[in-house]
């Protein structure tokens, strides 16, 4: 999985996407994993900014488009991940990129 850089010693909650492409699309069979300090029982999921169900798992398969985030009691709220159901998308790998890096783009429909 991919984990963005964070300040030294910082504990942050990350929302990992599989497959690791952005934007994420439903027809890609997307799985989200909440990665942070703590146990799955301490994880709260959010969809479109609202608390979403009583999910206590750290991983789940996405079945609806929307904006997802998770919260871990110890490390806070993750960045949002948008999952769309667009018919045509230009995707890039979910990873930190720097100027001059070579990147693979995918145009898919």
C-alpha cells in the first residue's frame, strides 16, 4: 500500500485505496482500508461528511459512489477519498509524485 510522507514522529490516519489509482471508480472493485494507530473497534467511517453506519472493520468493499474518510481514536481523521461511477476516467497512481518523476496515466472507460 501507499503511505504519504508526514512530519517526523507524526501519527496520522491514512485511507488506502486498492487498486491504487486515483480517481477511484466503482467498476474497479474498490476496497478501502483505514490505516492508523488503534484497533478496528476504534475506527469510525464517514461517507459524504456524515457518520456512516456502525462499521467497525478497518477494510471494506465500496458499493456506492461518494466521498469516504475514516477516523481512528488515536491518530485522527484521514484525508477523503472520492469514489465515482464515471464512465470515462484518466487515472494516475496513488503515490507521492515529485517534479521530474515519470508517471503512468490510464485512460479507461
